[in-house]
């Protein structure tokens, strides 16, 4: 299983979540199979951000190994497409961000801190 995830250009994180190099897609392993989704930013408090998977799809534990690489590739492609649909534009810096990185509807956290004086 680990070899298949590595071949998909995923690496394990300290939290057990396998992610791509850009930390945009994630795969969680369990006895029930694999859970694949795109990574957003969740917040416990103003200083406590964490990775949160969105639009999760499930690959059952019973998928035969010879089909698993293909199924993971399909799930990762679908997750990347879903992530792209959810990106929001910052009206100040003109960059695109996942919803959890936005301070408001059209301002990212960085711009809110730098230009609006917001303290998180």
C-alpha cells in the first residue's frame, strides 16, 4: 500500500495523512480503506490551524492491488478538480486560496493582516 501511495507522489506526514508536495491533496488510511480529498484549512482557534479534507471519496479496503493505483489516480484527479472549483480570489493580492485561508469573501488572511491590521 505504501509503495502505491509513494508512486502517486504522496508522502506521509507526521499526522499520518499522506499528502502531495504542495499539501493540496490528501489520503487517509484506515482499516476501511482509503479516504481521498483536497485539503482546506480548518481553525480550532485563532492560532490553531489544521488540515481538513473536503469532498472526500472512499476507496474500499477490498480494492485489488492491481487496480488500486488507477483508483487512487482517479480519486486524486477528482479531488484536484473539486479543489479548483472551491478556490476563492483575494481582491487585494489577486491570488487564489482555499476557503479556510480567506478572512472574508474577498480578502485572504495575509492581506487582512498586512493591509487591514487584523490580528489573528
